C-alpha cells in the first residue's frame, strides 16, 4: 500500500481528533491513552505520533480545533443575522455560552483542568487556548467599536469580562444546586439574555 494522498491524510487526522475528543469526554483523565485512541480510530499508535509527535500536541490540536469552530460557526451564522457587528458578537457569545453547558464540554474542560494542574506544559497550553478565545472576542468587540456600538473600556478588558459572564452558566450546571435542573424550559435562554444585557450595559 502506498502513502496516503493529502486528502486521505486530512481525513485520517480529523478521525484521530474526533476519537481523541470522544475518548476524553467518555473516560476523562484516568483512562485516557493513545493506545485506546489508536484502537478507536483504527490506526496504529505510531501513526498517531507521526501526525502529532506527543500526547500534548494531540490534545492541543483537539482544543484548537474546537475553539476555531466557534469562529467558523459565526461565519455560518452571518447568513442569518447579517453583518451587524453587535449582532455578530451576540451570536458568538451565545455559541460559547451554549457550548460551555454541554455535558461533553464540561467533561472535556474537567480533563483539561486536571492535566493542567499536574503538567506545566499543559498549563501553559491552557493559557494559550484561553488567549485564543479572548482574541476572537477582542476582534468582534473592536468591530463593534468601529461603528460606535461599544464605547467603554479597552477591548481586552471587555473580552475577559464577557467570557467570565458566559462561564457562569457552566458553573451553575456543574453545581446542580439542590439537585434541580437549573436550565429547564426556557431558563437557559433567559440566563444568557441576562448576562448579555449585563455586558451590554457595561459597554455604554
């Protein structure tokens, strides 16, 4: 069998990333192993290391892909909501808010936190990933400032405040206060609306 084509290599790489993400979400930190991912993806361990060199590089590729999907999802949403900068920022914010509330995303975040607490390299990468999300928010905020939709504070400060506000939903979800379904019915949408309004008032 010859070497895979470029297209086949891209498909293979995405399959490895898919199975890595699935394994982390399902098993968490305790049972995460490259051997298990290789089995799920139908490839050898050597093939995985040929693409990603180290386990840390593999995890990094998964996280960066998920972050960039926020940006790609926003581009798709433009077809519905148009080019208004504040609307773009709100769409992106709702996407991040909803993503943070998914059970699999919470499990993935817990895995990353666990790895970052015991591995300085992973901790450094975690900071880089956070900066990547902040960068997306800053770009959108700057666009809103350009049309005078936002007038307060510097863009990075606003970006960090917005991400902090959006992260509150996942904290509530994890705590499951009094065993209640915190986001039953329309509560999730309303929770986002309150936090978006708080951010909007900060920008005045």
